[in-house]
C-alpha cells in the first residue's frame, strides 16, 4: 500500500492528477468522487490499482493544511495503518511532501503508525488477526541528514513499547490485575532493564505509616502493595518523583458506585501503570536524570472491614482527614505517596491519577486537567502535550475553594461541597507536597477510551507516557540551575536505602 496524505483543497491538485495518470482508467478519480473525498480529517479512500499484484493506494485526509500540527500527521498515519490492515497489506510506504520532511514530522508519522497497531485480544477465542505489516517506508523529497533520524526512531520503538505496557495493564481484567499482580509486573519489568524496585507488603506499609492506603485497602481481601522504582541516570543533575494512582479496581467502597459506572473501573490504576512504564523506558533511553516512582496499589471494595463515612485518618505528615465519601479514595492513597516523595526533597513531583469525574465533565474524555505550583513546568508540559497529542488544559488552584475541604472534626475532609470537584481534589493533594515544586495531572478522561481513536483502540490509551518521557529527556539535557548558597536542591540528606527485609523485595541495578 502506498499512502498519500492530503489536506483540504488538495483533492484536485497536481498530486491527484499525477496519481490518476499513473493508475490509468480514472479509478482514483472515481473513488474520490464516490466517497466525496475533500481532504477532511478522518476521510480515508483506498483504491486497488492492480488487482493481480495487490497494489493499493490510500488517500488520507489531513484536514486544514494551514492548521495541521504534528498530531494531525500522527493521526493520519494511524488511520493509514488501519486501512493497510483492512486491505491485507504487508508493506506500506507513506509519501510525505515538503511539509513533513523534517525529523519531527517523520518521527510523528512513524509513532502514529506504530501506536495504531496495538491489539488486546488475549481473551478472545477467535481473535481477528490482521496481516502482519513487516515494513514501513517513509518517502520524502528531502531526507534529513544521515544519522539524524535513526536514533529518534529507536526512541519511538521504546516509547511505543512503554505505551503498550500501560495499555496492556489497564485492559487486564481486575480479577487478574490485583495489587500483587501489579507489583509482580513492576518487579519483572524492572529486572529486565536493571533498575531498582521495592515492593512493600501490608506490614511494611503499616511501619511507614501510609494510613490512607491501609484505610482504603480494608474492604478488600486482596493485600495492598506499595511499589517503589528508582532510575539513576548517568551524570544526573536533577531528581524527579513520579507518583501514580494504583487502584486496581474501584467499586466506590461503602459509597458504592452505580453498576454502569463500575464497568470500566479496572482503569483506575492507569496513573500507576504510566509511572511504571515511564521508569522502564527511561532505563532504556538513559537520560541524565534521577527519577523515583511511587505507586500505592489496592482495591477499593465494600467488605465488612471497609472504612466508613465519618472515619478519620491521620497521615504520616501529621494531617488528619475526615473521610466523608469512600469513593474519593484516590486522593487518600496519593496523599501517602506524595508525603513520602516530598520527604525525600526532589526537585519536582509529578503525579498522574484517574482522579475525578468532575474533570471529565469540565474537559471531556480527550483532555487531561493539569494543576501545579510551578508555572514554568506546567507551561512546558502543556506545550509538550500539544506536540505529542496528549492534550492538557490548566485548571486553577483557587485558594478560596480550600474552605470547601475544611472539616469540623479534622484538618481536612476528602470531598468538597459538590462544585469544582477536580479543583478541590487538587487542593487536597497540594496539602501533602510540603511546598515542593509539584504538578498534578487528572487523567480521568483520556486514560481510557470507549471508542476507537486514530491510533488507540477502545480501552486503555497509555496517556501521559509520551509527554512525560519528552519532558524528562528535556529536563535531563537542560543546563543545571545554580543553587543559592546554603541550599542543596534536595540532594543532601537523602534517606539511605533500607536493607532488604522479608517484607521488602528489591532488585538493584546491574
């Protein structure tokens, strides 16, 4: 299959006229007219040029050419992949013009094409197996300098593998994907790349005073786990903490969800999966940065020992929280992880969580909310999200709304008054970062899709991994910031690694 992306207005241009002449018999023109192809985004037309040799032409709409960004090309490549699989093509060539001949466009096209090939069909007795595409060729009138593209394409392969890991974990049924399963997967992946991993069991969690995780876990027969990963980059000058919510199934606890709302709640560990996959990808990419991963993992179920509305939890940083809604459990386990991360004084904390339905109400299913106390980092993540096709929209940390989470019997309560639910959740999390630079991504909408997207089928999307990897690689390459006298940038006084115990399983970097 030969793929030709066309923008609006190009359907009668020189490219199409040339294709019509080459094909002979007017097959291209007739197909375009029959489908009313105008180059609009989402339009795809395939034409068999020589049936005996199965040569197929595919024209893919880019939309408004003037507004076509990197992700427009990525989406077009994803649609081309699906068309190629439907046609049974094994070799695909995508013909790009001068608009998309630079390295960034070529990388985006390759990434979209690879991401669109994902399938989760391990539980299907008769899974549809499309023809395996064995070769992708990018054709361009002005190839980039020799050696400029190959390393970027290798990085694409690593990134796509990380996204696939997240998608597989999110799509796995909750009966399989217990906290222990998630922890064992983290151990296995860490061992493959040689990074350090710790898995804490209930006893260790109790000793570390992770009260929120223990409270949420009380209703489940499955034991909770707290997962720690450490990547140490060569020559690192900065240290970042990544925190991911790992609720492997969320029924709402005693504040039980409606049956329909529970159907996809296996997705509630998407943030934790993104952190695991990002750390593993960093070990392969080897940027000069230190990154710690923190993933609290548990189920949230209404068992006989489940926490009850009105219970009060005291966290390791001394703050007490009145639990009024057990379905607002994500912020309780994240509070533990954020407090633990903040105590180690990293240069930046970033958390990812499928946290609130309110964020989906505000931004819909395709856009994540972003909050933070470090505007420079927020701005850069928003810009990178636009480039990667993982859109982020900043929402405000309205100080006045903190009154909504004040409790008459404790320092805080875990839900607000019913309005601005995503904002009050973010304000709650901010109470546990101890003033460290911090960014929160509410990925409740885009972490999972209930319909096929151009380069993500129904199910887990792996949202956030590509943006985080881009940002961390940029941060690693940036010049070191000169510290003020008397400061250590959070490095001096770091807690020493604990010795392994029967409740701690650790693999060190090889």
